[in-house]
C-alpha cells in the first residue's frame, strides 16, 4: 500500500503558481454530516463477500478516512458498524475505508463516481445518510446514493466526472508511500501530488466585435509537469537543498531516462505555518507521464506511488475561454470567461474548479501602471519598450465563496490598452487541485 496523496485529474496548466497549501479554516466552513453503517456480519451475504482481488470485507473496516482538497480526517467506525462525521462543502471528497491496521479496503462509489462531488451544489446539504454500505471489489456502494437525489448533476457534468474520477481508482490506494505499513498521514510525512498541463487554447474574443474560438488540441506540445508538495517537518535534517536533490524514477515497467527536477523550493523557517516544500518534475522530451508506479527519492528515503493518466481526457478538457471587454478608448477594462468542453458544451465552473481563476496578460511593452496588479514580470527591468506579463489572480477561497465571487467576470484593477496585448492566458486549479491552463492569441 502506498500513500494517499491528493491528486487526480491528469490534465493541468501552465501559469497558475498557487500552492496546494491553502489556509482552510475548518471551524468556519459550511459542512455536511456523512453517516452510514457497515455490516457486522463477516461475509454474511453474497454482497459482503469480497472477490479474490480483495482479501477484506466491510466487516474488517475500522476507520473511514476522508480527504477533501488537501485536507483529511479520520472517522472511527463504532462497534455496531455505524459511523458519522462532518466534512466541508465545496470540495471533491474521497471517502476510503480502512482496516484497524490501516490497510485499504475500498472507497465510496456513488453515482458511478469514485468520489463524492460536494462542490458547486445547487442547494446546501446538511446531511447525507448512506444507510447500509456493501462492498463490490474495491467499491463501497451505499444503499442510499445521493448523486441524482440531493446532489444533482447534468448529463455532461456526470460524464465529465466519471472520466476524471478514474484517477481515484489508483490514487485511493496510495496511503503508505514509504511502505512501512503506517499511513503516511499518521507520520506527518504527507506528500501531495498534482499535475500541471497547458497548451494553446485558440483565439480570445472581444465583446461586441468577435467571438472567441477554441482551436487548441490536447497534444503533447504544451507544458507538462508532475508537482510533489509536502511539509518539511519529517526531513531528517533541517537544511535547505533537500528538495533540490530530489529525483523521480518510473514507471516501474518501463522507466524513463529523461525525468528532471525542473524547479523546487523550501519555504523559509520564519513562515508562521508549517514549513513546506515543492518539487516540479518534467520530462526533457516534454512528453506526459504515463500510468504506472513511480518512486520519489528525497532525503535519502524512497516513496512509491501509483499514477494514472488517460489520454482520452482530451475530450473532457475544460477550456476557460476569455472575451475582452473594451471601453471607448480601446482599453480592456474587464474579461468575461466561459467554461466549455472541447465540443463547445458549456459547464458550470463551480462544478469543475477548486479555488481560483487566473489571467495572464502578455504585452508588447511594459507600462508603469502594471505595478497595481497582483504581480508582474518582464524580460528586463521594467523599462519602456520591453515585453512584460501581468498576472491577475482571483482566489476562490473560503471568504470569496461568501462574498459573491464570480468565475465569469474579472475586472482589471487598471485598464490595459488592447493594442498592447500580445496574448492572454487563463488558468485555474481543477476540482482535484491540479493546475490547468491555455494560452489565447488575438
């Protein structure tokens, strides 16, 4: 068994640099109670008998481990087989069942999904009672399935989530990456895995003048990386540079010879929260990481994990399509964003986004007004005539969820002259905290 990492959804982007480590105040989040009951009778029925590939039945379940975003909690199963615990709304939530020795039995399977979609709900839910739970291979199936009842999804949303949910089938088993039979989360050596994927999206629109066009194809020519993050508390030595020396090997069946540690960072000791680190791995060929078992070598330790990728995800890529809004003087004052699948079907961003929408303007020439933006960078020192980029981050964190946050309209702090814009990038964190983005040309 390997460690439970929070990863999922193999497609991701280029320009969102926001960390997975977001401040989530659990006490003040809207929550829903999850409750249910597993049978006490070991293999008491044909439904309770586990197929040969699973040595356990639900009668062996002693704990429910719940993951949301990059947070988690443990819910103990009582002697009568019942359990109850609160989890926050607004996240894709993975519910796994473990033995008393922390061995993986299976994960909740609702509406054909390997996770519980608690993000973008049409109405607030206070309680989900699964009633009796039964085991089918590694799938834990509730008698009372909330998907389609209290959790309503369109056909497009459900098909999208079924596709991306395949990722959980491998990731839900990664609970002991250092292979010492203790869940890594118990040892404070948490490792979070996510992916970053970006490629050309097409042409941006200009409101009242031209429609945006999706012309990009999901190919291997964009940026691809595997990001690994965690806290440094478990490092054997409190010295900088451990992440710099980290390496990744795999897949075990046919190892690559071109994986590089492309960027890394260990956060300052003066940080008020836990110190953390991240490492981005890329392939020199820029090809994608294929499905398989990988090994992270860091701090003289080895951590193995299963990674899943399905190229068919290209049909379920969500494009954040921008349309620029200009004033009478030809300056861009805001950007309207629509969220579409490759075939043009629109989807609700609340269903597919986790925490942010980011705009990146690449301009032909630096202008001093860029200083008012969240961040900006340039090819030189901000001298007139030099190319530059301006980033506007709209974080959809807890406070924004309660203050009329809009995924659709982003106002610019200071207008940018339309003729100075070379391209526009849109990126976001998907519902599994992967980074996804596209670049849009005039």
